[in-house]
C-alpha cells in the first residue's frame, strides 16, 4: 500500500488541477457583493461633475477678500441639486452648502464659521481667504472613460459604492462555482426524522454546504443516497449532467464492503488522483476527476468532514471562483502540554484567548474524538501538530488555523 500523502502536497495537487471559471454573467449592482469582475470597469461620467463646495459657507472671489474684515454682498444661494445660475461679480458672495456647484466667477469658499452676518444682506470675513480653499475640483475623483476597477477584482462594499458613483447599475462578473454534494449511507436520515437504534441523523451536508456558500459557490444538494451502487451512480450522473465544477461526496470513499462511492465513481469514469492523507482527522480524503468535473471525497465523520472541508474545499472553491485565498493560519502559544506526534498531521480543536501581552493563546480540548461535533462548534480554531512534532511544553509557539478568519 502506498504511503499516506502529506497534507501540503495533497492541497497543492488539488489546487493545481483546479480551473478558474471563465464564463461570466451580468448582475444588478445590488447582487454583486463578493463577486469577481470579469471585465474592466470604466467611469460613465466625471466625478465630481462640477467644481463643488466641500463645506457650508459662502462662495466668493478671493481677490475681494484679501484682508480679514472684508465686506461682501450676498446675492443668492446654491445648494446640492440647486445651482446658482448667475455670475459672481466684484464684491459679491453666494450662500453655498456642501455639494453645491461653485458659482461661475467664484474661486474659494469662506466657511460659515469664518463669516460674520451683517444687516442688509452683507457678510464680513473673520478669517483669511485663500484661492481654491474648500473646493472639490471637477474630476478630482475620476474622469469619464477612466478605467477605475480592473477585471479580477473581488468586489466589496467600497467597490460597489464606487461602481454606483460611476453610474453602473449592473456589472459583468464571473459566475459562481457550482458544487454538488452527495451524502451516502444506509444509516443516515435527514434532520427531523425518528431514527431507529441503528440509524443517525445526517449533519455533514449542512456544514459543508455553508462552508461552500461562504467561499462563493452555488450548491446542488443530491440528497442522502443509500449504500446501493446503482443509486450512487445515478446521483453521480446527475452531477455530471448538471455541469457542476466539483462533486463533493460525504462518506463511503474507503474500500470496505460497505464503502461503495469510490468504486461507483470509477465506474462513471473518475480518474483517481490520490486518496488517504497523512492527517488526523480526515485520512480517507479522496481526490479525482470525471472529465472537467473535480471530485472531492470527504470523510463521513462530521468533524473530519468539516476539517477537510476547511483545508481542501474552501481554497478549491475560492480558486475556481477567482477569489483570493483566506488567510486563516497564524501562530499561538499553547496553554497546555502537547504530546509528541506520530506520522500524521494532527488538527486539535482549541479555544483561543490572549495573554497579558496581547499574544494569542490556544488551549486544546482534552477530548479530541472526531465524533464530537459540539467541541468543534465551540472551538475558535485548530492547533496544527506537524508529523513527528516533538512534545511541546505550555508556552511553546505552535501553528494554528482560525475557524473564523
């Protein structure tokens, strides 16, 4: 039997085989959060479209207020959306509000705090005036036709605000990766069922699907399939027919008498790349492909399934979606002794805190049985114990993975 594949090599091979999506769709701006631009985005207008006041105050000619105490006559008003249509003359000022167009002839804004209001519609300056002050010049932000956002950019809230300001109501973005999830096992029932003494409630699909959606995927749930070769092959066929990018199987990937998934996949044309990884939990992870559809076989054990999903499925989806990988890895001081490790990379569920110096501290749970989902749900992250890692005393620095980046 071949030796177990190291985790880092397994992830590298999985991602190298992943093909980023090339087809795109046009979506309303409100639906583009987290999507990736598939074409450069140019401004459809100039912003600001005119010289605009940056403050509430008075628009005037700086030459008319060369000294503090200069007196000017207020001849009108300009507000956002309501421009003053006249031309400013010698000794004149216009009451102006933030965002309003600067009247023709004016070259500065005297803020209202620096103006003394006099009788007869006049003001007196109480502060020095400088040309260009408090004016946002036309095109200061961007100009019509300027490429402001480039293809390949993952869109966040600031980008959507900018795209809206550029007068785009819809954007061309890459489509989401399509992920099919197939759970197998005679013992599995959906939540809400009444299991008999030999059955359990299926839980993996919900966590794996949530992880995939957060990574940017659309989900096709193929349901729970009994341990029947014909039924499993039919479900695999549905994934192929749907044109999904990745088929994720949950359980049944080993080679025991009741593990039928790997054989069914091979019968449907899967080229197996590798399976059996040097990690705990998650050794029976499987990777292959049926044509252009990648296959990722996750363990049936819920904790192992989610840990492997975090390490393998999340970066796979983000690569296909053209999204940047999440940086979950960091280091922490261990709060408890860690025993020496064997040949499999270990992922210990842990609580995180900070010490008096602000350093991250990781406390591994005493029980690490991979069937215990409650511990994973209450964990902040995973302590990574590399193969053959020596015993570590409290305070030792160790690599960790954050569950919430």
